[in-house]
C-alpha cells in the first residue's frame, strides 16, 4: 500500500511542478526535472518492493565487486 501512496504523491507533485515550469517557459529545467523524477520514482519503487534488498550490493555485483 505504501507503493501506491508513493506513486500518487510523485505523480501529483510532478504534474503541479510541470505546469508551473511550462508557464514560466523553463524547458531545460523541465527536461532535467522529468529525468530526475523518473529516477526517484524507479528507485522508490525498487525500495518499496523489497526494503531488505540493498541497491549498493546490486550495483557492486554488476561491476564485479560484490559477493
């Protein structure tokens, strides 16, 4: 249920921020904002899907330094 609340909050905040950026014609900031919000969303979903899983261990195993 936490994941549903997380996604709803992210979507609502993003819509509000994107509307404000469009009215101020901040196109470069808008692109960066969308990219960062997508990253935050994916990392949040990753965490809420299994809080015991460690993101740093996954990254270290990808580069060959993990267990």
